[in-house]
């Protein structure tokens, strides 16, 4: 059955280490980018967007930003995808099979 199940995309959230964080401006408001949302597309390619919070404080809107074309960010995405693949391959099924699982 597993070959018959269509998976359209898989996504992970990755914390951006402090030394790799950057700022960007959207609609006149500056954001510090703290998280990457990385998706594996059906053809195996990766796509990533960055999310963060306003540097002036507050929550701001849920606004995505492009990930800059920097080797260290590419390496972070690659390492996160590799780690996620290992975690996915070791899954224990829905509920995890532990006594305290919902």
C-alpha cells in the first residue's frame, strides 16, 4: 500500500542559529529571521522560506521571506533535511507506541 499513497510534500521547521540569522524588510517593517520552513517537493528538490519577528518587538504578521543564497544557509538546510530523513525513517507509527501517547 505504501507505494500507492501520494505524498505531495514534506515539511520541517529549522531554527536558524544566532550567528546565521539575518534581517529583512517587508512593508516598511524590519524582521529578524529565526526559522526556516523547508519542504521536500515531490520531485525531491528542497524549497525553503524564512520566518521571524519584527526587530522593533511584537509579534508582527506571519510573513515569509526568501532565504538568501548563502553557502552556510544552504548547508543548514542540507543538514536539517538529512537529519529529518533519519528521524522520518525511524518513526514508530501514529502515536509512537508509548504508554503516554495520545
